[in-house]
């Protein structure tokens, strides 16, 4: 889900800084080569360290809290999950002119689903559905509240701004999109106990190896709440003909599925609206989610 603030406080990070941090805090790794890893993400920079590790550093102060959360909860969750997740190896502290905490993780082989197509989308739908089910079933006692685990209606102001501007420039039919959004706002809300959700299952956070989904990364907005947000992948990633497989494996009821589609519409509109220039890759995912979700809303009942 895009952060709609334009980050004037973005931190300058380069390989030289990463090298100084490693040398000062983890000198046993100081001789290893460092190479930037391209990412369409908005919160963190990543640098490969040697062959088997990756350094992940917040680009903005607001992302710094993600470090402690991932360090705390990923080792707890990993044994229960059917896909690989990042393994924290070390936690860095501010230094060398960089004022935020940072992490070193084990390197996970694979390319993001932005870059490598899924050889069998039906298999990927089932695999991802099983992942969210397994995550949801882990004991959530003490888990942090996800910023995306509450009602999607909290994004109403941003969504309506997106509808207004995208309607004005002809990207969408504002009346049709508004009708779909009003339908989202009328949905029954989650009344169960909070469960674990990844909250950001976009293509850039899913790794593909040899054509098959292999890992889920970037747990920065991990938390507990309504599982609907994790249904977004049905519209951001998966072909329409695979959605029933994903839903079956994810084992969610009609209302949760409908709220997930609402989250996809919300994400799609706001990503297309705010990231056209700043992050074209993220905007393209948003555009797909927006039109895929709208197509579902416009199908005959």
C-alpha cells in the first residue's frame, strides 16, 4: 500500500556508507564485496554483502521501526510458513553519519515477481493462499497492530482524491469508480480476533525461482488485524482465472474476500495517483489492481 507522502527527509545511502557501517560494526564481514540491489520499494535500500547476505537500510526515518519488528518476529514466524522468509543475521545501530538502525539478512535467491514470470500461475495462487493461511494460524498473542489491519474506510480521503484527479484526466470513469468505492464502504467489517497478516503482498515482495514462488520478503508492515488486506494479491498479481484457487487455499469467507477486493481498489487508485512519476513500477501494479478490481465490480451479479 503506497505511503502517499513525498519523502523530503529521504536519507542518502550508497555502497560506501554501507561499507563503513559494516567495517565499523561487523568487521568480520568488512572484506566482502558490496553491491546495490535494485528495488521498486519506497522505504528501504538493499545492498548485497558477499554471496550469502543482504544489508537492508531504511531510506526514511518512519521506516526505522520496521527493523526491530522484523528482528523480533521473523524468527518466531518462519518455522510455521511454507515459503522462505528473510532470516535476520545481525542488527546494526546508527553510525558513520547514518542515524537509523539497519539489518543484515541471509540472501534469498530468486527474482521478484516484477522481473520473473510465474511458470504456473495456478500453482502460485495455491502456494500463496497456503502461505497466508499458515501465517494467519500462528498464535498472534502480543503481535503488533498492522497499519493495514483495520477498516479500509480509513483511506477514504486519499481514495476520493485519487478518483477526482484520475477521473478528471480520463484515466477512470469517476462515477463508476465512486459507485464501486461506495460499495466497499458498506461492507461488513471484521469482528474476529486479530490474526497475523503480511500486509504488503505486492509483486516486489514475492520472490520467484525457476518459475515458482519461493519466498516472501519485506515484512516491514507485518502485524495483526483483519486478514482482508492479504487478499490483495488476487488483483495485484494473479490472473483472474486463478483467483478461485487462491481464495480456496486462503480459506476466507465472502465478506473477507470482498474487503480484500476493496483493498485492491484502494491500493490501485492511490498508487496510480501518487506514484506515476515517483515510482512508475509501483504505479503500474496499482493500475493493474485498479482495473482488475473494477472489472469484478462491474460483472453482472
